[in-house]
C-alpha cells in the first residue's frame, strides 16, 4: 500500500503539534495535528486535499486548555464516520519482559477474620517501598496498540529498540544533564520497533529519529511482511506514537 521508508517530518516552528507523513517516493500521505489550545483531547488527521481521514480522541473528554494539561493515556483512532481503527495506550514498563518490580503486600486480615495490625502496618510499609521503587527505578515508555479501548485485543506493540533503550534506563535527571550539552539533544536518535501481536514476534517496522540541526525527522523502515489490513491501523498508530516521542525528547532537551 505504501512505499518505504516512510518519512515523518515536523515543522521547525508550529503552534501545537503537527507532523507530515510521506511515502518513500515523497508523495504526501497525511498530516496529523494537535492544537496547542483546546478544551477537548482530540487530534485530526487529513489527507493531501485537507479532508479528514482519521479522528484521534483521548480517553479523557476534557483537557484544561493546553497540551501539557492532557490526562489521556489511551487514544482512540477512528474514521470520520466513527468506525474504530485502533486504540493506542501508553505506559511505562520497567523490564524488557514488562515485569513489575515491587514488594508483595501482606494480608490485613487474620485467619480468624479479625483485623491484623501487623498486616496493616506491613501494607503501609509495602506501599511506601513500592512508591519509592516506582520513583527511582528507570522505566521505558512503550505503546500498546489494541483493536478497542475497553477489553480490546492486542494488535501490536511499539517499544524502544535494544540498541537505544539503554538511555531510557538512566535516571531521568541523568538523561536531562546529558541532553543539556550543546547539540547533544539533536544527536540523540532513539529508535523503536513495531511488532504485530506478541512481544516475542520479530519486528515488522523500525521507527528511527534522524540527526538534523533544525527540523525533527523520523523514518519508518520495513523489516518484514506487513499486510494492507495491518498497515491501515499501524501507520496511524505509529504516527501518533511519533508525535508523543518527539514531545518526550523535546521536554528532556528543553529542561
């Protein structure tokens, strides 16, 4: 359906988020825009004629005017007539296998059904320890693509590549200190793997940030077979993830 590598380019200056998506031959595919000032967590995707082809809505119907006030963690991609295309959920994973790290909480009830003060104290201590772990153990941002928001089946994953994931395992303050050096932020080129179905499956596409002094550019390379049906939801989902990742990197470099 598309020719690769697909190119995603952000304008040097814009009010709000915007990215243009083009075929490998330079042909315009679509433009995703997220207004900086809005009371609704919603993005619009248009084709070369300016016609809306997708609407992307956050799971919170209201946001407090500005992008940074968005509380959405799940984004639903729909056609203009409301037909679901895919749902993208973003969250932080602490290990490659996405295993959680924490202390198991003891029961607050004794075997005879009476309250266990020792257990209650243990739960309080476990909560404090788990909160400290959550704040200090590095994590990576991953994206899960589903066929619907509530109880949906997993269609695919967008995860940091092993070759660049080491940077995301550094403490956040360390990452900021590194990226504060002149031009280091422009030289930082993270990459991401797109996998269909299970995490154990081989990567089908690779999203790579490009080195550029002025404009943020990403390329999407094809690594394996991708059917037209999968491409219809994969490209909009990857475009959305690219917008979020570009924002994440800019926030670290502008700290």
